[in-house]
């Protein structure tokens, strides 16, 4: 059975489904989900992420983590956690760079939060020597100080879409044509309880017909992490494409073979993402008593961490061709027309902690 068949069955049994239910099934259904069943990365796959573009990305984040750890008073052990680690490339590069700070490397225990059994296999191969511990969610992470990294994780979490209708916000749902295969969008007849989670300004001032998005699981993960920071200390680094301030707009998109795809025609066979609302995440973190630093553009953040010097260092030991590839990868990560400004970086810490490197 495909994801589409599974969704049709559910809709016929339960009625129209929320966008969040649709996204969760399409991406991480235990048998048929997009991530569950494949390795989607790279030129032969559907998309390329920053750690897959260059080793510099993970290396700089590894050194960032080592400096953060020193600022925490060098706790031993410390949990080095990655949410949605993909092929394990970022963590492998981070750990290699962290060898330069041997006490950190020795103290760090690697924990991976990953929904996909297929990608867990890749991570197991890549990170065998680090002996990672896998988790289905955050609840089983150890009660320890932790440094948490999340690159392109929050954009994969299910969102709810709300449409303003007079005084109410109704929820967008997925329906299926009677006695046929085609999906279509519909709206709930009444007001959605999720409207209470919208930014108050947006909730009151958005025009009729405006579409707004909420990521309930992202907000709950942000609150959970903020609570952990308050209890055990540490820092969270989240990198994703999105907006700094909550705003209306439909950002749900499907990507297949590096191109935008039709969402309803590719369920379970294309990546599905939504822009991350860093304003909403920052409010959730603040409500839980922690602090959001940033957002900064990915380009500004990587420059602060010294990506250009790292590119020069790699070039010193490289052929002319390899050096050109290093510079092209560097430009892709930091140039404003590439990933430099669309991708944003935030860090979360306890309210009494100093801003982490890159955010001073
Ligand atoms: C876009 S990929 C990013 C991978 C990696 N961080 C990188 O930058 O290459 C999203 C990752 O999050 C995982 N993922 C998606 N939804 C998840 C969920 N609800 N819980 C845990 N992992 C999830 C996917 O399996 C995948 O590893």
C-alpha cells in the first residue's frame, strides 16, 4: 500500500485529515513514509543539505560545540545530540573536528533522534566508532547537560494550516473525491482550536482569506528543549530556512529530484517541508524561561565561525581543481543568493548563559 492509499483509507474512515496528519504520514509513516523508505540526499536523490555540500559545515559546528562546552564549565559527560541526522555526515565531520579539543571529544556521548530506520542504517555505518545511541523522540535523552544540533529538522515537522474567515480561523484539510482517487483541499466548517497558538498580532490583523501556519510539534520540541536547558544546562543550535518574524503565507512545498513538485500528486514520494517560523519558536523558548539568540543568516554565522579561513586552509593541501570546488561549496553555503540569507541560525540557552560563539 502506498502513502496515498493509506491517506485515502483514513479520509474515508475518519473524514478530511489535517495537513499535519498528511505530512506526518507522507514523511515518516513506519512502512511507507518518504524518509522511512529511502536515502533522499545528493545529486541522485531529491535535495542536498549543507553538510552534504561541504565538510566545512559540520567541522565548524563541531568546533562551535567544543567552545560552547568549555563555556558550560566542561561537564563530563555531555550529551552531543543531533535531531534528524540524515546520513550522519554533519555529526561525522563535527566529531573529526572536535578531536582538536580532546577533553570535549572524550566527554561527548552522541545521541541521535531519528525516525527513519533506513537513515539510522546510514548513521550506524558512518558513526560506528562514536557508538551513538538512537532515540525515537526527546523524552528518552539522558538527564545531562546537552549540546543539541538540528539542521533542516524543524522544516520537516508537521504543520497545521489555518485560513482566516471573518472572525474565525478555519483549518485546511485534505479530502478525497467520492468514488475516485483525487485529493483536494477543504476547510473545517468551524473555528480551529489551533488559532490560539498564532502570534497575537497575526491572529487579529491578518486580512480575510489569509493563510497562516503553526507547527505544534516544533513548538512542543522547543519548549521541551528550553526546559532541559533550564534543568541541566547546555545549548541548542537550529539551522533552517524560514522567517524571523511570524507572517501569513502558504510555505508548504514538495521537492522531488531537486525541483518543486505537486504536493498532492507526490505524497510519500517527494520531500515535504514548510518554512520555519523562528519568531514562534523564540516565543515558545522564552515562555519556557530560556533565550533565543538570533536568527542570523547562515552566511553571517558561518563567516563568524571562520569558514573563509577554513576554506583557505583546505586549499593549501589541495589541487587547483579541488580548491575551486572548496570555494564553490563555500559560496553556496554563505552567498546571499544561495543559502546565506534564506537559511537562518538560532541558538537557545539558559537566560543566564553568555551568547554562544557567532551570536556575541
Ligand atoms: C531534511 S533531512 C536533514 C538531515 C540532516 N540534518 C542534514 O542536514 O543533512 C531531515 C531529517 O530529519 C529526520 N526526521 C524527519 N521527521 C522526523 C521526526 N518526526 N522525528 C525524528 N526525525 C525526523 C529525517 O529522517 C531526516 O534524517
